[in-house]
């Protein structure tokens, strides 16, 4: 049964084109879904929710657990996170922190003429592990579907608030040994969360020249000043006519095409992609070998990579190895 499950995943859809699905009106925005529970049996990376949300004025206000990032694709907007406003533009990443009771947030368009848009990558099993709840506070202005009464759609918010408040007067005994190590780590994480900012400005990120190509890291296990470490996210630029490094790694990686056109050789098969497409790398016991190519001799290609951060629990190799088989021709040692 298990072997059959993995064979089915590996045979699932690898490339989703931006025009495979239509825009639809949701409770929060005009939405285009790439992966959701309804097509998990057809895609190579089930468990994810990937969708674009477009805003003319504002989206619906709601509360759910954080640990996710929203990458701005078009326009200029802002997001309120627990009542604090954060302005964003194309290339910025809005992050929602993991905290008791989840995050109260809402998205707005800042443009008088035109729309703003972002894309979300959510790993649903993680949301279940943290006991996520969903509280609808306000619907999109154009939503005409059923409006769930708040009494049927929320938990006791006062109870959640008391959990956080109680920390200010809770007196814990000093814990020795390994339990003490866990308590100290917990305290460090709480302090880190207090100072973390839910917005990463894409244009301020340094360009890293590494054997896999030209990267800008948004979220990474070694970056400690972000409100979430649940994800690893990066942009990857491929110059005109060039290619990335070739790598062997476990699956679960998603690549959204921000700009340009090209193709990926994945386990010997070619997948041609263009702007707004989504490439999925499946989980396989032997891992995957893949490399990205820019098919345009004059313009760059720009990919946005996402994976769940399993590194602390499963290691970087993740059972199959993480090996650079061929460096990108753009790599310059010491760059």
C-alpha cells in the first residue's frame, strides 16, 4: 500500500500551467487555485494549498494560524497583522507568525487604478499539527456565497487571549537537565518572535552566487530574525540562455515561475514552463535529479522556490541525499 501511494504521487501532475484553472470569487479575494484538497489525488505534491489572491479594494478579514508566507506578485498593497499595517510591493514577502490563537489579518490594495496580488504556499499537514482554527471576521465585498454565522465559525477568543496574558505572571520552577534546555529554547523563541517583523523587502535581499545559481534567500533555517522558520523560500535567477546547477534531492519542492520561460529536466523528462506556471518535485525513495534551463537567449528567468523546513527533524539529506552533481555555469567561487 505504501509503495503504491508513493508511485501514485510520483505519477501525479508535475507542471501546472497558470491558465489551467480560472479565477473565482472567494470569501477573501478573486482567487486562482493551483493546488488544493480537491486535486491532491492528481498532483505530485499533495498536502499543499497554493493559490493567488487578487485585490481591487480589500480582502476578507480572518484569523488562522501563521507559519506561512505571502509573496507579492503585482501592484502595491498592505496587510494588517494583528492591527499593525505593513505596506508591500512586488517581490516582498508577508509572513504570518505562529502564535496562540493564530493571526488576525486582512489585505488591501493601495492602487487607485488597478489591482494588487500575492501568492500563498501553505503546507496543510503542518496547519493540522498546530491545531489550527479558522475564524471569519469579515467577508470580501463581492462575496455572494454562504456567510457562515460567526457563532458557528469561531472558538473562545477570550480563552486564547488569557493563555498569552497568563505568561506575564506565570512562575515556573527552574528546570534542570534536558527539560531545562527545552525551556531555554522556548524562551529564546518567544523573545525572537517579539522582535521579528512580518515583512521581508525583496529588493533589500543580497544576491548569493552559489553552485546552484543566483539566489536571494527569503526564509532559511539559518535566518533567525523572521517570525517563522516553518518554510524555506528563495528566488532563483537564471541569466539569458543559462542554467542552474544540477542537484539530487528529496521532493516536496515547489517552483513558481515569476518571469521568463524555460524548462526543467526532472529525472530525465523535460518540462517546459513559462511565467505563472508551477513546477512540482515529487517525493521519491531514491530522490530526484533535476536542473533548470532558461530558454530565452535575451531575457532572464526568475523562479521562486518553496519547501517545508524539515531539516531539524529529518536532516538535509532526507533519506536520499542532497548532492550537487553539476555547478551552474554562473557560479564563481567566493561570489
